C-alpha cells in the first residue's frame, strides 16, 4: 500500500511541476518563434558557412517549437496517474 502511495505522490508532484513550467515553456516558444525569422534573415544576408548555420538554426527552431508546444498542451498529469487512484481490493 505504501508503495502505491509513493508512486501516486511522485506522479502528482511531477504533474504539479509540469503545470508550473508550462507558462515558462510557452513564453520561451513564443520568443523563439519571433526571433527565428530574424536569425534566418541575418543568415541569408551573411551567406557562407555561418549564414547556412544561422538559417539551419532558424529553420529547426520554427520546425520544433510547434511540436514542443503541441506536446506541452497535451500533457494532462492527472490522466497519467489514474491507475494509482484505484482503491486496493481487500
């Protein structure tokens, strides 16, 4: 019984932590989405290896920030812990 409560508390605390950092992740993703086009433009104007590197960073940022935000919004910590909320059979 104590072992199940232990895991239930771990999942509950992890869920609370994720809920606390969701706004921070959202802000970071919005900032990255605003900065990425500027980095790409700078990369286009510089050219060469450095410009290609900056364009690659900008493209990757735009590609993955949407995936990060989608996955962050899907996280429902209590849904993952529902197996620990079942009463024990006696």
